[in-house]
C-alpha cells in the first residue's frame, strides 16, 4: 500500500486503534492518534472521526513528541 497522504479520510486508513488524548474534552480540543500498519502515525479530530487525518512518518512523530516533551512548543500555547 502506498503511504497515505495528509488530508486522507480517516476511515480510509483501515482498522487502527485511535488513542484519545487525556486532555481532550468538551471544549473542542479533541485529538486522537493512531499507529498505522506501516509505522506511520495518523492524527485526527475525534469530533470528526471520518474527517481528514494528518499522517506523519515515524521519525517525524518521534521528533514532534520529543520536542513537545522538551517544551519546544510551549511558546505556541502561552499568551
């Protein structure tokens, strides 16, 4: 199977296990991520489970999660 492109309909990614962020809530901050059979990681808005998904390579996902853990993106959420 070819690598899915960003914006692919999440339901077309096949049967995957979507993990919902514990920080997701009723205020619209609804994020889920799933590991694809290829090792890529897809992210979607859990309010629109059939909507578009962003797809990251494993290396991209590791870099993002590591940067978030290190606080690299804190300035994007602080006023």
